[in-house]
C-alpha cells in the first residue's frame, strides 16, 4: 500500500513531510524505503528534484527563509526496520536493531535529536486534512477511529488490490462488496488482518466494524492494513506456521523471547502440521505466545505470536484434529493428507500409470486402490484422475 | 539533581532522575535478576531477565533501561513477571550445552545461578534444535566456546564503550 503511494503520488508524501517539518521546526527529513522497491525510489528521487526545482523543498522554500532537505535512505528489506527505533538505527548506519523506549524518538530520535516519525500513509493524508479541514476528515469513520484506511486485499478473493474505506466499515463489506467475495465460490474461512503479525479472524467476526479499538478487542490490529482472505482449503495451523516462519526469520536476534521463543513456536507448529504434535504442545504454544508478547523488547516480538494465539482461539478444533486424529481438516498439510479412491472410479488405470512409486493397484474397469503405507502423498493421482474419483482427506 | 519518588513492591523509593528502575531498586535493596546488564556498561535491555511490571504500561519492561518517573508504581515479583523470567531462562537453556558438570565455569556462572535461583531444573524444549558452533582454540590466549554464548552483548559493549576498539559485533540473527 505504502509502495503504491510512493510510486503513484510521491508528491503527496513530500508535501506531508514538508508540512510536518515546518510544524516542528525541522530542516532535515529522511524517507526510509526498501531498496527492493526500485520504482518507488526512482520516482521519489524525481519528485524530490521536481519539488526542489519548484521551490517547495530545499533552501528558502517559496521565499519563506525556511529550509527543508529531504533525503532517501534505502533499506535492505529487514522487516524489523519498520519498528521506529530499528529504522532510526538503520538510517544512522548501525545494524537495524530496536532499542527499548523510553526515550521515545519524539524526545531522542535520529542522531539523538527529537524526531517525528510517521508512516507513508499518515504523511500522505496531511495535505488533504489541512486543505479541507479536520471536520471534513472526521466525518469519515467513527468517533474513536476517524478518517479512512487503505487495505491491501489479497488471498482467495475475487478482486485483489488496494481499497480505501471509511473506518467503521465491516469486514464483510470489504470482502464481499468491495472484494467481490471468495474465489471460485468457495466458503470463507478466515481473514488475516494487519500484516505478518496480525490475527486471523473467523466468519463470526465478519460483521465487526473495523476500528482500532474493535480490532484490539478481538486480539487483532490494524497494522499495515493487509487483509489476507482464506477459504475452506486453507489450514489454519499451517497459516500460523507460515507467519511464525516469517517473523522467526525476521527477528533481529537481540532479545531472548523473540529470538529463541519464535524458533520454538515454529518447531512446535511444524511438528503439529507434520502429525507429530502432542496435546501438551497446544498448552506450551499458548504459554510461549503469552510470554513472548509480554517480555519482548519491540513491537515485532510483542505481536509475532498473534497469528498463533488467534488461530488457537478461533480454530482450536483444527489444532486438535491435527494432534489427536492426525488429520488436516482443510487437506492442506501434505504430511497428513491421504488420497482415497472413491466408487466413482472407472478403472481406467491413469492413476496407476502415473503413480511415481507404483502403489496403486487394480484390474482394468474395476475400482483401484492406493496402498496408504507406501503412498508418498505427492497428489499425482489426484490431479490426473479424469473422473475426479480420488479425494483428498 | 532532582529526585523522584516511586513505589517498588509497595515500598516508596527515592531515586535521582535519570536512574533506571533497576538502579533505583538496587539502591533500595530490592533484588531484580539480570544477565546482560553490567554496572560498568551502557545497558541494552536484550536478555529480558530484569523485566518488571509498571502500572499503565501494556507489556513488561526491562528495568535496566526504563527510567524512573515520579509516582511510578513498579512490581518486580508478580506471577506474570516470574512466569516470563522463567521462560527466558528456559529458552536460553534450550539453546545451551547441557554439560554444566564438566564446564570450567561450573559454580561461577551467572546463567547457572539464575536458573537455580528460579528453580529451573529442566526446560520444556529438550526436543529443540540447538545452534552448533565449532570450538575456537586457535588463539593462544583465548578460547571461544560459542555454544555457551547467550548473546548478552557484554563483550561487544565493553570493547566498544570501555576499550573504545569496537572490534566485536553480532553476526546473523541467532536462528
């Protein structure tokens, strides 16, 4: 979302930053942008150059005697550098690791100086609010969460992309009215909101108005505004494993709970998706998650367990199915999948001919069978059956 | 220097402004366990052993870095704090060799003492992966057993801030 603003309308961000700099009396500003977004970097450079040529940035801005110099700092793509103190460390040329607050950057920020640190989306809104007034902006959204928010819709949804919506709109409206519903008419299962450390919310919460407070109440957060929509074929344990795998590899390694704790959560989740989970694993996951949230140094560790906690809270039955029945209800965990030939089998033999380990047997024109013991669960028979007679369970 | 007054475990403590909660607590004789903290070094708040509960703050905070404030209410020994500290110790031990008996630091080891103090005699992650490092005895003066390292960062800070040499740094991110 922020990338698309930087690529599509960089001047909006520059204007917001210039106004903020003017408001606090700053003369230097940095835009921290991932080097992996070369188009954004290139267009920002052009925009800064244009703004300086026109006298809106640089020295003696439109004859006011005020100077505002904006610089671009290209980051190397570390997730933790989205945390403000890590971002500042990275701009200063140090390893991108956060430090405890206080002192807050507003008091001691970049080079130890008071720093106003904001997101691209925030700065992009500044000029509009000043032009049209706070009352205009507040008439969108709710009293506690005024204004609009851009969501990045992705996953198993018909219309992916960015959508700017007034706060207080329900998740159902975003997913069905704007997003056009679930892909291929499948059944909705969950929506993950707020980026890799967001929570997964179930169907019961689709009518929840999306505000900062309401999301916090259900253990979720607005975060980056990412919305990942999942359908019935998504396994929630696997989703939790996927996101913990991300946060674990993005943990900066500084504090113990995040560095060591996310690793142990990942090991447990991997074990459960592979069928090796035990009932005590679920309890241990919850204890780990609770303590990592409480004891971690920065926002990364404090939010990393959210996908785990929310999936345990709302999809506990799926965890239990993996652990007790060694069964993945969504059929997504390959290690737990089994392929079964149903009575729709015509005995054509396509599956047996394609099976790489030759474990499907049966006479021509008679129902075939799979030797489950020797099956490697590759799914070749499932995809090749011309009669859809093989089911995954 | 201005003095602030705060409450730690129900005891009113006076401390100079700029003191950390840990310094204020120690000056009042209140014990808070620490690992990465060292009185001669700039604190980093990395190990999370010294976490305490501060009223009005959402998460637990590292007392070695959190500055005292007037009227602050701190609890250093609640069930929540103890559970989190035990978890920190368990997590450190899970990635640590289990050869205390033959370790030359046996009996003179802060990690061992801390675990014993907290009654941590086993940990719940004995199935977990442990980082394997090679034992470096190539230097005639120093041996370096990286597997024992708990990444407290003291060596980095002493080299950077006291020796002013800045020779060491972290490499990679743990796991």
